[in-house]
């Protein structure tokens, strides 16, 4: 099949990376994986910064070493993607490598302190006219971001500053210097994802779900650890020109990778809605006071996932490790692309279409509570032609819930296959009292819950390769035009529980 049948990316997230690369190996690991997805993104900055783990130096030269390896792989990579969405030339990425301040945290931030080259580039990128937000991915300390924000605050009126900062989206791998809290306190309007926990208590953070269950001791028996073990990495990742610069891990592999897994264009995530969930985790607004206007910060949220041992695990880590099989398979497949100049010698993800609507955006529908809709993914296909496809539809309940008590608040969608392969299904919404009635007052509402249905389409691996998965999210707005299903309200949640028991 021609490469013109491969996935396209009508919009590409703008990415600016801050990395304390070389404080330990994980940043180099993450940058290696990031480059394998560089055709999905518009990369606008690669800044070497400090952190609490490397306070007085930065290592941009180590970014260049990885980009040198990328240069020797990019032609091969381009044989495996749509010709309209090629990988960027290595030279264009090298030009984006800059130094952040070579000092720790707030010691780099002040009215009389000259900003670093990295912060100047970030300042320029924030000011650049664009319809797309700028995602700042923080793999180390955030004083580069703090410097740029302070310069904007001094240079612009409050109204213009607010307009400029509305273009920013931040995903930070916890706080790794003392500027993170300063940023969130002084610029609460900035869209900011970060795990919040005791200082350096990283085992509490969602992002450690990428690979850290053995090191940190969470969810034992739930995640399948085989695809983050050294032997699997050596056999499947540390091969070829890019794999050769992927170092052995010291603590856990790729702690920074969830920042861009969150943005991977695979049909699962919706970046403007952190509570929807994606390969990079699921996050909920931290502060809902004054209708959420006091803060635009998002913290870890919890998923319930059946683990490898058959038990159900409830944790923030599970919101990432639940996807591990798919994202590690995808990583291994792309490493093979970097070594393989012939399209026919590698595997490529399926392309998904529902109701003849192709693409990666969520399919948004409206349906009356209790009624059924038909969804048809028959037009989905595999670019490798000979691969068989499997179709799995499932109800992702957590994004519809307002709190921890998910099963009581979100009733299950009924999913009925209409053919042997489940390419076509009938989906029946819960009755009005289950999806269009307010939890406490029991008053019926005309617009009820947003219900999330996930389709996973997985190929058979193209001659023994790793099976690859593409997703499609269907978001169903439950309606209740007749205002049916109301009942007796309650003034306390305990009364609600008693009435349901």
C-alpha cells in the first residue's frame, strides 16, 4: 500500500522541551523516543536546564549527540510515514538547542538578572503568532520558564500578559526546583499539569507509572513489567542508529516520557482535557474554588485497571501503566523504522474510521438516555494490507465521574457486537436516572453526562512484528429532553449512599 494511505496529522502540537539532560540517563532515553514521533509535532525549542539533581551546569552537547544519531536515521524514518508529514531535518532541530541558566531555581529569576538563551527562545516562541498553543514539557527544573514569564510580566500590561500566557500549556514532571510553585502561585491562569506531592517523593507521582513499579513499590502484580526490563530494552530498543544512543537506565527508564506520550496523536488523548486520559496519564483540576477560576492547574487523577494478575488496581500510576503494552510496542516498531529503508519490512499502525469519519479527533455524538446508537468502524484498515485487525470497544468510565466513587456515579454503556469481528456495534445508553439526573438533588437535567467510549484497533504485527494499536474516542452527550427519571433528593452524601444500599 502506498505511504499516502498512512495516518495524517492536520494539526501538530507545538513543543518546547526543558531538560536536565545528563543528571542521569532518563532524559537521554526520553529524547531518543521523542525524536521517533517528531513528525507528529512542531518542535520549537530544546533547552538544557538545571534541576535539584544538577544545580550548576547544563549539558546541551548531549542533546547534539542524540541529534547526530537521529541524522543518520531520519531517511529511514521517512520511509514509514505519510509523505505530507515527514520528520524534520536534523539541522533544524540542532538550531533549537540552547542553554538555560547555569544555576539553580530562583537564583536565576529576578529583575536584574539577564535571562538565558533558552529563556529568550521560549519568550520569543510565546510571542510568536500561532493558532496552536505552545506546550512546554518540563523534564527538569523550570527556571527557564520562570525567566520568560517574568520578562513577559514586565514587558506587557496585565491584559496583554494574560492574552500571551493563555497560549501556554505546561506539563511538568513534578517540581524539580523551587520555581514551579512560584510559577503556579504568581501565574495561576497558566494551564499547568504537574503531580503534587511531598518534595522528591516521586513514587507518589502519576508519571512513575511509565516504568517504576519495582523501584517505587506500587501496584505490585498489576503492571506487566517485562517490557521495561533491561533485557527487553536491550533486544528491542538499544539497536540501530538511534537505539545506540539510548543509555541503560539508572533508577527507572524514561520518567520524563509521559509529557509527550500525553500529546501522541493516536486517537486516544484530547490534550485540552486532561481529565479524559491518554498514554501520558489522567489529571483533574486541582482548585475548583470560584468555578475553577482561581487556578488552571491539574493534578493526578485515578483510574481503575485490571492488572496482569487479574486484580483491579486503583491508582494514579495505573492511568499510565494501563497503556504500557501499546506504547512499548509502538516504540519498538519505530526503532525498527529507524533501521529499515523499505516500508514493506516494518509494521505500521492501523488507520481508524467510525461511521465514515476518519481522523484522530474524538467523534462527538448526542443521544437520548436509554436509547441506542450504531457505530461502524468497517472502513478502518491496516496500511500493511496483510495484517488482520482486532476491534475492542470499551467504556472508559473515569472521565465522566466527578469524584472517586465512579461505579455509583457512572453506569455502564451496553455494547453489543453486530458482526463477528465487532467492527460494528450497537451502544445503548443507561436510562435517564443513571446518566441524566443530578447526583445529590436527584433533579433530571436536559443534558446529562458526557460518556466516553474507546475503540482500540490492533493489527496482527506484519509478519511477527509487535502488534500496533490506534484508538478512536467517541464522546456521547447523554440528553434527557423529557426530563425523566427524577427522584427524592438528599442534603448529604451519606443519605445518597443509604438510599442506594
